[in-house]
C-alpha cells in the first residue's frame, strides 16, 4: 500500500482539504490507548525506541519523553554540537557537530558515514519509531538512513513525521512531499501530520506558537502510538519488508538530485545539465 502523498505541484490550498493524519504502510491504524497496551498484544514484551532526528524531531521526542511513557525508550540524533549539548535525552548520537545549514543531503551523507553509530543506537530493540519534520533541515536527510539501517538490523521501523507549517512556501511543501515519498521506501510504516489542517479545527483558529507545537505533538504522538499498536509481533515481522527494498540506494540518490535542483532553483542558479 503506497503512502498518501500529494503531487509535487500541489499548492498549500489543496493541502487544507487533507486529513490531519494520513499515509500508513504495512497495516491499518489501531485505536490510540495507553503506551502499556503496546506490549499486551504479544506473548513476549516488545522493546520500543522512539528516536528524534533533526531539530524539530528531537524537540518533539523530548516532549514525549517528559511525559514518562512507560515501556518506551527515547533517543536522538544531532548534527549540531549546540543542540547535542542542550539535549534532555541522555541516549543520543552526535554526528559531525557543525550543523548543515538546512541541507538535508549533507545530513544524509553524514548519517551514511555514521551508519555504525546509528546501528549501535537502535540495536537490541524490536521496533524503532523515527520522529522528524519533513521540510528542509537534518531530519529528512537522516531519517531514511535510519530506516535503512533498521531494516538491515532486523528492527521494525515506523516513521512519524510532520509536514511544513502553514507559513512555509509552496516549494518547501513540494520538497517535503518528495522527502515523505523517499522515506516511505525505507520504513515499514509511515504516518504524517498535516500542520496546515491544525488551523482549520474548531476553537483553534489563532493559536500561540506554544499551543501550535503542543497540539501538533499530541496528534503526532497519537499517530505514532496507533502505528506501534498495529505493528506485527516478532513472529511476523520477518515476513515484512519496506516498500522499494531492492532500490533503496537509488531512492536516496534520486532524493539528493531532487534536493540539489530545488536549492538551485531557490538561488536562481541553472539546473544541473543546463547550458553554461
């Protein structure tokens, strides 16, 4: 089942008609409940890691961790030393330390070169939930690599992501949609929260930034929880593979090419292959 992704040309006005949470691979969505219910469906207790990647992904995971979810471990991956040193989750990985100026393809290369560290971070868990934003930045670059490493390590991967905020550009929405499609090829399940729709909900027309983040994170947490509840038990996970499993390398190469063309267009530069 392919994720519910929009064409690259889709304007933000069209996104306002979408559901808040959409696109799940590998099974239906269960009902949200307590985190303890995750382990009631399997004879053996499943080990779960929720992993934040990029600035927004780490902030959202830190917010989830602050609620003290029973039976769930938390971790983060950072490219900025400043963000790493300010982290509130001890189990974290720093790659590079200099940040990447919102260039996902640079973060992807760093993640590739630190695949061993990522594997050590997620090894020993049955399920990893990858939390990230899907516009530009480190998250969209690192998340697909985490998914690929997880699949090779036999860890069931679920991605829970947010689409751009309403004030971001159409170009960023198109780029985010491409990142969602790329990530969907590296994980077993994917859920996404359309943040544009948050402003369409009754009683939520003029939220503060703090309210906007809190409401979006509550939806993302529920979406991730539902996906975790729908995840197969250990006896069935070996029968499932991410969509596009045999073409993962090409998918990441295509993503880098698309992003380079995006940034060339933003800067007004000729695209690769164009005349001098």
